[in-house]
């Protein structure tokens, strides 16, 4: 077993021991116990301490937080043990939200596809493009000009062919 697993197991056992002790205590404190005292013995019972190798585990009986305390130089430093389950559950929650969002997107796209398959000429609410009256007149004028230009060009080609076949060119 790795040292981290041992620490987590030891902390879990300590937490269970703390819960068992908390269940055995009376449900409501008496009037004398609820008054704050100078030494505050209730506060000293909040944490449970256990030795684990060279480290010390500190379990907060109120919140369930577990810390590993180590000597660093002349001081002791306590660091919270990562709550793997909370991180795992948060990741699952994120994945579920993303999956729900994607399912909704797929349903919307399938609905749009079905509507387009029913009526392939239907646009997604957009109007058919149309020209204004002025633009329509301008387009007609251009088409008339283009038609005359093409007729003149093909007339010139026909005339050149006739002249070529007659030997004039």
C-alpha cells in the first residue's frame, strides 16, 4: 500500500471513531455546557490527532476535513488531504451537464433536419430575395443591352464567315 492510501485509511478510521463518539454523546448540551469557558474544552475536542509514520493526521470532527501535518524545519505545516471523491463527483457532474447540452443540440438539429426533409424548398424563416422596382428596371435594361450586343456580335461573325467562304477574305 502506498503511504497516501495508508493515510486515507487511517483518517477514515479516525473519522469513524469520531462519529461513533459523537453519537454516544447526549443530543442537547446542558445549560452549563453551552456557556463559553476560558479554556474552551469543546474546541479541543473538535480535532482528532493520530500518528501515521513520520506524519500526523488531524481530522476535523465538525467538517470531516483531513489534514496531514509534517515537520518542516522548526515548524509544523498541515495540508488538507485532497478529497478525491468530491473531485470525482464534480467531474461526473460536469460530464453530465455537457452530455445534456449535447443531447439538446442533437435534438434541435434533428428537428431542423426533419423540417427541411418535409419541405426542402423551405428556408429557415428567411424571405426570398427580391429586387426593388428600380433594380428590376435596371436589370431589364442591362439584359436588353446584352441581347443587342450579342446579336450584333454573332451577326458580325456570320458576315465574316460568309465573306471567308466567298473568298473575299
